[in-house]
C-alpha cells in the first residue's frame, strides 16, 4: 500500500449491492513545531513531512532552509509532531510574528489573528529569463496525471508540481491544496528528496483553484508562474499582477487562459530562437 493511503471496507449501491473496499487518503493531525513552539496544526496526508516543514517555513516567512538546524518527526497519541529547530535569527523572527494555525485543510488562513497577516505583502518576483510557449504550458498540464499516484488510487488528493517547460522536476500530493504546495516548495529548496531546484526556472502547476494564499506562497517560493487546472479568485489575479506572477488557469492539454503578466507566454517561433 502506498504511503499516505489506506483501504477501508465499503458497500457499493447501484444495479446491485456489492461489498468491497476502496483505498482512501489518510488525514492526520500534523503539528509544525519550531524551537518548541507550535506554529501550525494542519490536517494533512502523513508523507513527505520534512518537505512540508521546509516548505511551510519558507512560504510563511518563518525560516529559510539554511536557518533550519535539525528536524524530527515524533509520533504522538493523536497525530504527528514535526519538530524543527532553527537558528537564533529565525527564532527572533518567530517571536515577532507568533501565530497558531489550527483548521481544516480547505482553509489557508485559519488561525491568523490579524488582517495584516492575512493580507501581508509578498516579495515581487523578478522578471527573469523564464518563458513558456503555449505548447509547453499545455504539455505541462498533460504531464500532470503521471504525477498523481495518490489521486489515481483515491480520487481525493490535490497535487502541486514543478514544470521547467520540458520536464516535471518534482510533485507532491496531499488532501490539502496548501499542504501539497508547501510539500512541493520544501522538496525544491531543501535538497533532501530531490536535487535542489532554482524556483525561478519553472512554473508551479496546481490541481486546485487559485486563492490569495496560494499566490502568496508561490511568490515567497520565487517561482514566476502558476498554472492551475481550475479558476482563480478575482483578488488572487490582482495579487499575482502586483507580485509579478504569470497566472494561468483553466489549463487543459489543448487550451488555457492567462490572467496576468502574459509576456512570459511566447510564440513557438520565439521559443526556438
């Protein structure tokens, strides 16, 4: 059985009633604890938890990978505690921006205790050399199903993947869309499970709708583009425009829509040169 999934018995009702079982994703309480203080408790799929911690620390502005000194996953009676120890510099940042986030996987802002935190400024993404042709965008979407083993088994998981225009360099799944993105971010920056990837050299592909908090996380990661199979919110589009992100949505293997910074989408002739 794959990590993060478990079979459960069920009755199937249709033309007849048939017993059997279905593989379902696991949903476990995961605490993210930094220097002994719990910063978040999320319901998450219990795999790639080191990636989760590294990515959450980066995208929430808590610590960069070089500021993480050690990490351990501790089993408790009610869930998993990912215990992260960071440098004094990062600890001072944590003390200045203490937050407790406990909520369902569908909410990326649960537990934030101020409007300033929820609507925080995001770093501007540099307008570097990364470009995509329409064919490369659609090829990335077409390649996504090959990265969704948990979804294929359960039909109940989100995926976040990183596409450089030619290859899918990493992908992570979770019952929570924010968790999947944090796991991907951690995989890209930590070098623990895949070679370190420069986020500026690719696009993040998401299976979910695009909300403000996902734009904030991608901007913190430093990736220049988001490709989503669903729609964005109007305010997510506005934030992507401000942050310098190319936001592509309703992406399919044969079409897509661009909502911001369309200059990163180039013609096939330009791509050849």
